[in-house]
């Protein structure tokens, strides 16, 4: 059954009477998932969560967050997952869930979804369809956090809108202890970026600081309230007009500027915010910035660092992306996903190999 079919039912699910939910510990191997939560329960949960947790869609409007998100998800989603035998040999015939998906979602999109949830929330989940014996996965589906499942203390609740076959085994993959995802750990930085952007937009509309027009006492007394307002509007219109930065004025009016700030306030503030965002995301600052600004000399700063200009190792992988792949390898190699002794590894050859690698990229059906 395609997950794109009946999208409304997928996202909201049918309203149904449910027996008492069976809750499962989220770190241990799981044999089955029974009823859990209905959509109305989820809506109430999300409404409460919005009071303290940023919305991912709103955070994606922050350029540094979006850039970090797409670097992480874009690179990791291109790296196939591969199963190995106990002796270290790559299985000649890979499990079907690693190379194709009858759910209608490709393995690449499965990996993107898992990386996306770990980036934003620090945790992700995969719903597995099991073989006829009910032992090992034959197909897989990413379960979006918050809409298809959520945490309830040290338990998980899985939506009944997910097809039953993909609730046969739900595997939750935390990024690591103490990591809560960007929407929590970087919440202040994201809000700072939103506030800086709002101030920047306001300055575009009002390119000079707060201005008061000082009139001589004579003129003030001679004008009515309406005439004063008409003069103020004329000044505003002049500032907004083309070449409005230059004006002529009579001697009886004097503009005073309060709250004047350095011209580079927003640029320096935005650059500092990008650095904070890169630190939260674990990415080199140059991956988020990408170019010098503010008279820094111009030219791009985008480059890999490390041994042999990144051909051997690079900062992006070692300190930014490896934690994602290692969390996948650790959890998916447990015996409820792989037979004992076998294990899952992320194929990093396309990313970490020297330029023009001789081995082709691992393929997917």
C-alpha cells in the first residue's frame, strides 16, 4: 500500500475506539506494536508542545538552520545502508528493506527522514514489516516524529493511522544521550535569528533610526494638529522615495536621530548567529556561512579540512555527521533487525573516498 494514498487518512487517521494501549520501552528490541494513540490525542499533545518547542517549518525559514538541515540530510541520505555477515563479508544478497520499498518510499527518502528527525528532535523511528515468520524486516517506513509517533515518558506511542504491517516492529533510534535535537538545544539561537531577521526587515522599511522632527516654537504654535501630521507624512514619503537618503529642509525644522546603531549591526549579528547555529549543528562554520562578508576580503570560504584537503578525513564528517551514522549502525545491528552476528554499516565510500573513486557507488533497486 502506497503511503501517498489517502494522504488525509495518513496524517489524521481514523477516529476509532481503542482498547487500552500497550506501551513499549523505546530502547529495547520490540516484537510487536499494538494500539497506541488516536489523532485527537496527538493534536492536543502538539498544541501543548508548541508552547515550549519551536516548529520545524518556522525554523526552516531561518537560512542557517535550513542550510545545516539540508547539509546533514542531503549528505547522509546518499549513503546506502549495507548488511554484513558475521565474518565481515558484505552480503551478496541484501535484505529487501535496504534496497527497495513496497511502501512507495525509497531507501534514500527513508534515510533522509531518519536524519531529519534526529537533526530536529534528536530521535527518529522506523516502522518495519516483518517476514512470514515474524522475525526479521522485509520492508521499512520512516515514521515522522510528532505526527506518526511520540514519546510518553520512557515509552512510545505509535499512531494507528500507520498501516498495521509497518507497526509489526517499531525501532526508535536516539542520536545520543543528552542530545535533544536542534529545535530544543538551539531554540534560543533560532529565536535570535528570527528576531534579527525581523529587525532587519524593519530597517529595510525604515532605513534610518527613530527620527523626531524638531520645529521652532513659532511654527509649532502656528500649525494645527492636522498640519503637523501632514508635514510628518511629507517627510516620511520623502525618505521612502528614490534617492530619499538626501533631503533639503528649511531652517525651522531640525531632524534628531535617536537609537542610531552601527551600520554593520545586522550583518555582524547575523554572522554571529550563523556561527552559533553551526556550533549547535556540529558543522564547520564555513558550511553554514559559505562566503566572507563585511569587507572581509570576498571570496568563498567553502572547503573541506583535514588530511590531504579532506581526501582522507574531514571535519564535517568527524565532528558533524559521524554521530548520525554511528547511531544508525548501533541500533540497526541489534538482533531484532539483523540475525545474530550480522550487522549494518553505512556505506561512506562515496563521501570519504579520495576524488574519482574507482569503486562505483552502492546501488539500490
